[in-house]
C-alpha cells in the first residue's frame, strides 16, 4: 500500500529543456556565436561537468568552468522568476498528492533552481521534503536521492511511489525499491527497456488521479 508520493521536477513538473536552451543561447549570443539545434542535443541530459566543458570548447570561453555554470544557472533563475513553464496538470497533481499523502521532491537540478520553483506560489509549501542532486555523490539512476527522500518522509521505500519522465529516473526509483509512475515527454522518450520497468505509464499528468496508485 502506497504511503508517500515523490516527484521529479525537470521534464515532469516543468518543461525545463527550452529554458536551459534559452539560457545557453543567450550566453552564446553574448560572445557572437549562434547556438543551434545540434548544440542543444549535445548537452541535453548530460552532467553539469559535461555541458560546461562542451560550452567552454564550443564558445571558446576563457572563463573558469565554475563561472560558466553559475552564469547559466543565474540566467535560469532569472527566466524562472518571470515564468515557470509548468506542464499541464503539474500544479494540480502536486496539490492533490499533498492533500492526501506525505509528499517529496527529488530532483537532479541545482538547489538554487529548485528553490526558485518551489517558492513559486503554485508549489509553495506543497512538499514535505525537498532534495537536490547537489546533495549527493551520484545522480540518477543511483537510488541515493530517492532513498534519502523516503527516509526524510519517514516512509519505507517499498511504500513510496515516484513520478518520473526519464529512463534514468525510472531506474533510480526502481533501484530504490519504489513503485514508479512514468510520464514520459514524447519529445525525449526513454528506451522501451527502461520505460518497461515502470509500474504505470501515463501520457500526461492530467491523467493522474488517486486511483492511479491504488493497488500498487
């Protein structure tokens, strides 16, 4: 029986990829380089170290890697402060979950970006536990962040369900011993093998209801 619900953030609750792309495009434009679709694909879903290294090489930047990272994340915060691109149903699903279950957020995003999103009036106070990938040595598919979220909620992992969009996120939830509801973005579909590990697959958050987790 499910006793807690844990959400991913990027790609599940918010359509973050276009915002990341805009932030990187702005930095590229600042040094007279056109950031194109091939560049977007090259850095999508990779680690911070990898996308920072790519940008330094691609844009011929002389600034330190940490400064590149901080500049992009600062731009992301500015963009989110103006508009947070929630997916349809995201705000409603979180509110529904929080009204009936202990609710957590376990995201690989930098803490400052998570803080910006979760302080928005639509999500403020809706999570009992909020964890960032910055706090852990390994990212998803490692179960670290999900195990910590369950511990923070005081619920056994086997009695938790997580909602994820990505293949590595699905594996992280399963590796933690949780049930997993996959809500993949059709633009960035996980492999059939990884998607097949999910216990439930939804086409949109608008399809979620409390009945979705009954019997899991």
